[in-house]
C-alpha cells in the first residue's frame, strides 16, 4: 500500500518537475526574444532619429541659403 502511494507521489513529483522545467524554458525563450526585439527596436528608433536630424539640418541649411539669396536679390532690386 505504501509503495503504491509513494510511486504515485513520485510520479506526480516528476511530472511537476518536468512541467516547471518546460515553463522555465518558455519563460527564458520569451525573455530572450523580448531582449532581442527591444535591441532591434532601439536600433531602428536611433536610426530614424539620426535620419530626422539629418533632414532637419539639410532643411535649415537650404532655408538659410534661400534667405541669403532672397536678401541679396531684394537689396539688389532696391538699389
């Protein structure tokens, strides 16, 4: 009687251990995937910010050159 009960308890304990191990593996894989996803997202965000800064810089440069040209033509027309 005791051996049958202990065998059932042992089997249940082994099943619980296997389930816990599988759950831990799933959690570890999910954490790794999230970590990779976050790194990739941060890289993409950083790249987009750099591109936006470059576009703004070029736009400001073009606007300043246009303003200088406009001022030169305006003063040439005035004189």
